[in-house]
């Protein structure tokens, strides 16, 4: 079974700092990569996706993909207390419609 | 706006009961999914459907079945609920091709 690994955390950062969330995946043929944010008791919501090696920026968020090393990361600049949530990494494996999710990293931004 | 609606946010059932979880999407998406989410285990795929009356097993299909009689509706069925099926159940949909999954609000099931 294909795996997606994340450190469960909690990752604690002060307000205004950069939060760095990491994810590794086992299927070398994986095509697309997603970061979801999930607040307690809520369903996941998409933050951003990335398909190609390199960086992709969207506002305070930057996704980084390195297919050779099989990892994907999410950087959150100028972290805010409202960013406190669980961040789920998800991967679409070769020939599969569904996403495989990691178990999530809990982020705490301290005011 | 994209809308995935799950019929029940909270359910409490007894062991052995038959349980239906309903999901409706209004985006004309071909693909629909049922995941369950448990602490420390993340989201695990139970079943998905890529067309009306078509279904495929996910990673943990044991104890579950599904039904998709109409494109917009995907039902998860627990034939005989057990306590280890106490969980958060998330329905999602997705158009054909690449792209994100759109999630419903979730159904928290407790089996006593």
C-alpha cells in the first residue's frame, strides 16, 4: 500500500514566524500533490496543489516539491494564530483517482 | 459554489444496526469517495465510485458497502454496525482528470 508520511507534531511556532511542514511519499510515480487544512471538527479544505518540481507560491503559502527525493513541503510565512490547524498532505498515485492522505501535522501558532 | 452535502452530521447507533450515510453533490462530478478519519490514522479510503452503478474498493472496504444509483448521490452502508466503526466519515467528489477533492462536512458516527 502506498504511503504518505507526516510528522504528527504538534509543531509550535510564534506568531509572525515561518512554519515549515513536511511530507514524504512512497510512490515514485505520483503525479499530483495537495495540501489541505483541517480545523478541529471541520472537514478538510484545500490550501494549494502542486504538480511540478520546484516552488509554487500563493499568498503566504509556498508549496515545494522534490520528486527525486519524494518529498513535498508547505511553508507558511507570517504565521497567524488563525493558521493553527492540522495540515494534511495528500498524493494522487499513478493511475488512481483517489487521494492518499498522510495522518496530518498539527500546527500551533502562539500569539 | 461547490457543494457536497452529507445528510447527518451526528449519528448514534447500536451494535448490529444497519446504517446509511448519504452524500449528495451538485457539481456533476463523475467521481465520489467515502473516507473515514480516525485520530493518528488520517483519512483512509473506504470505497469510491467513478460512474453511476460503478464502484471500486478502497483500502479498508471490510464491513462496508456502497450504492450509486444517481450521479449526484453516493451512499455508504454499514450492514451491521460494530463499535470499531465509530469514526468520522467524510464524503468527497472530484471531476474527471486531475484536481482536488471537494469534501462534505462529515458525519460523526458513534456505535454503542
